[in-house]
């Protein structure tokens, strides 16, 4: 007996240890937060699209976003991001000791679309019971009286200098919706500790953030002077910016609209930029893109890390290569303001054109660019090189290293002026200047618009041969000066959503995947009022009916649409009308029939009705499955006995099997077992149909005990045997 007690004791102790250890987590070398490096970035048009990016150790997360007034997220929309596994393994000069290298994670990216302009939203990240902090953003949509904040060279310092400066600017600018940075958010962009320092701070949760990459975003590790990534690899997997830039610099070279400003971010900062094809490609992209977008913005602001009118003589490539390639393009495209950093000293130029100072007199008003080098929004500064500021191009400025200043800029925008004010950390004004617009305001007074004339002038056509492309055209393009946005929608699908370019009076959009033929054109006027016009495009031709998926009985047919009238598709099964599809509920691609038509043979016909006239008819025959074939329709068994009941049915996943009285008999894996005397039925029902097949089961008493009594006796004899064994041991 003592030996038996010892055995039980060992088992109990072992089980306890397993339970304790099973509830513990092994402490990893790096315990990554569930939601990490969360960034809120502008979409191409920040009035309707916003990008979100984050890192996480767990797959399967999603984003919930809603209006800021939705306190408990009860009306939130859920978005599943694009998810990929990621680390810096395989990257040139990657630091093998850094957690970006050693800890593989998921990088998640999503773009929120169809947002409402001038609206404050909030979002959070969710994965099961894990929920992130709440982040906020406000969409663009204003054309007058708004502001943003600009930073430069925050760089990693393991201190609160940069974040405190951001808080100071939030107070000065009354919580701006947009913050931009000209690069060098970190000292080593390949070190997770530094990127975490900058982004995982509560101050970063309340605004949209956009940046250009700095040279330090390319820094991986210092190994004999070779320390750069060949691309800003971590940067491009930390931010989700519009992918509309030059092919060699996607996500680090891009543009976006915020209100009446077109922001363009250029990438100047890999070690080979000045001698590689990337810079030439960016320059050509800039010229082509900006000219194409002319008329869709009032101000043009560029951010690039290295100032082309640098006050720092040590980086000679700026003077020999970067400046000669970029300033003529800025002149040609009418850039208003260029914001840079890199030098860690404050400087700005007068308004420059063709490398010379110009003024605002006469036609000069429409020429020239201001170049602002913000110095540093962190604690890394350099002494001012006074000699460079005496070139006649620069305004005399402060030596921020001697003064111990941290700088940032508040930029206020109206339709008549853009005012730039530079502050230090003590909220003192360091410098201020104004930029006059080269372009007309976008919000032309709509009182001069004949709204009915605009609606009548709008013509929408769809290519009648391919039905792939829709076109919206205007005879009088002059009326579009009153319009800032045009949308073409069909149901929940947005076919066209564009800012208005004054130089265009024709807009094309894709309709190849449309399932609806009713369209609505929405004009958003300069005063944010909306006027609408309905279009209905109908039958031009059609192609035959077919069964796309026989197992699910999905029908498929197609049409080509062109002219304007109403029509109806009628669907018949075995001569009886099953469904009519009219205009806005028309499903041109496919239609799924109920499960009951999977069994047996059926004739399916569709008719295209133009008014009361049958225009087209298509018929297809569906040879369906036979009903459920049972091996027996009635069985007689005794209590405790078993017998096979086999069945054959093509769509087993649609079959529901039930024993009407499970106390009399059971049915599992094709075997019936008698449990007690009585009669019951086993029913085989095809889901969503009235098709039912039955097998009757008659159970009679056996020659011995019934099943339950037998099992009870076995249990009793087992207990008596154990008791007898223990007694014998004594």
C-alpha cells in the first residue's frame, strides 16, 4: 500500500509541475509588442484615402475605424490589411544583432478608402482579445485657412527633445491634422530601438504623418565606413505612403494632396543617388507628373532631405550634382516652397529663380521658390557657416548650436498667402516669411455657376464594342472651375473619383467588372455642396447563359451596355419564374440557384426584356444528382446489435442526418446500433430543400441484459476486483 501511495504522490507532483509550467511563458530575448510601429500616413488624396502600417508578431489582425463620435466602436468598419512576413535578413550591411534581423514579424499595410472629407476618424488594431491604443486622423477637404507642422532631423537621442518639440508645435498650431518631416527621423534607420523610440510614443497618435527619407534612414550599421542599405528598406516597411512615385523609389518618392496643397516627397539620400539612374528617374518623374497635375492644387510644396541651397560646405555633392539637376526643375514646375534638413544648422533663402534672387513685382509674382533648411528638431546641431550665408542668396539666420535651439515650423495656408513661422522649443518666433500663390484659388465663388447647365452638359458613354471603358465628357470645360471633385458611382462601387483638372474636359474610368448599369455623377462644388445626375446605361448585346459551377449551381451570363433605357432579366426554372432582375439589382455576372435544384434534372431559361418585348432568350439544361440512395429502408435489430446502413449522395456537405429518437438507436459512420426496445427513424435531409429520405429502425430486446445494464455490471465487477486486490496486498 505504501508503494502505491508513493506512485500516486509522484504522479500528482509531476502533474502539478506540468500545469504550472504550462501556464508560464518563456521570456524571449525581445518581447515585441503585439502592435508596434503604428503609422498613419496620407493616401494620394488625403481627403478620402489614408494609409496605415504596423508590425506585429501575430498573424490575423485587422483594423477597425469609425467616426470619432462613435465612442465604443459600435459602428466601426473592419479592414483586413495586406500581411507579409519580414525581417532585414539578406539586406546589404544588415546588423545581424539587431532585432529587425533576429525577430521575424508580420508587416501589415492597408489603405482606407471612400472616407468623408473634413472628417475626424479614429482607429484601432485588433487581433482576438488584443486591442491597440486608439489613433486619430482628420481627412483633408479645406481650401482655405488651415495649417500644418514641419520637422527636420529629429534623430535618435534617447531623450524627449523631439517629442517635446512636437507637443509644443501641437499647442502652437492647435493640434494640426498633418505633420511632415524632411528626413532623418533616426540616426540608424536599421536599428529597431531607434525607430521604436520615434514612433511608439503617444504624441504620434493624433495626426497624419508624412516624410521624405533622410540619409540616416539608409544607415544600417558602421562597418569600416560601409554602413548603408542600398534602399531605405526599413523605412519602406514602416510607412505606407502612396506608390505613385518614380519606379526606383516607390514609397520614398511620392506625392499627395492635402487641402489646396500638393506635397511632393523626393528621395535624395542613398550614397549613390547623385551618380545613379534613380536621381535622373526622379527628376524626369517630377517634371512629367507635376505638369500633368497642374490645375488641381494651389500651392506646391516639396520635401527632400538634402537642401540644394545648403549652408553646410562639407557635402560637396549637393553643390556639384544635386543642385544643378533639381533647381531648374523646381523653377519650371513652379514650386512654391522646398523644406529640407540634413545640415543641422538653420538657413533659408530669399525667393530664388534661375539661381538668383527675385521679387514679387509684375510677372515675377509667378516665378521663384523659397528654400527652407529647418536645421534640427532634435538635439544634434552644428555651428553656422557664416561665409555661406554671405552668398547673397541666404537670409541672415541664427546659430542654433550656440543658442541651444530646437526648431520646427508652423505653416498657415489660405487662398491668398502661405505664412511660414519657425519656432524654437521655448515657443519663441525664430523667423517668419510669406509665400504668395502662383495659382488661382481652387474655391472659385460658385454663385456664378448655372448648375442645370453643368448637369445638362455632362455626357456619359460606355464603349459599345468592349464595354471596358466609360467616359464622362463636357462641352464647356470652363464650368469645371466651380467644381473641385467629380465622382461616378454605381451602387457601392466608385468608378471614378478625381480632383478636377482645369485643363481637362474628359474623364475615363473602368467599367469592365461592373455588375450594375445605373450610375450617379456627383459634383462637389468649391463650397462643398453636391449636385448629382443619374445615368442608366443598358443593353447593347449579350452572350449565352452557362452553368459556371455545377456543384453550387451558379449561373453566369454577360452583357454589353451602351445606350439609355430600362430592361429586365427574367430567370425561369422548369417553366416557372424564379426571379426578375431589374436595373439597380441586376447581377450581370452570376446568380446562384437554391440547393433544391441540385437534385434532379431541370431546364433553366433567362429572358432579356426591353419593356414588354423579349429581346434575347437563353436556355441551359442542368442534369442534377439523384436523390439520396439508401441501402435499406427498414431494419430490425436487437438491443446491443449493430448493422450497416449505407447511402449514396453526390453533395454530402448539403446532407443533414438525424436519428429521430436517439435513445432507441444510434447512427454513426454508417452503422446503426440498437440501444433500447422501440421504433425510430433515421432521416436524411438535403439542406434548404424539402427533400427527405428515411430508414425505419425497429429495436427488440436481446437475450441478455440490455446495453446499459451490461455496462453497469462490468463497472461493478471491475470495482470489486480492485477492492479484492487491495485487500490481498494487506
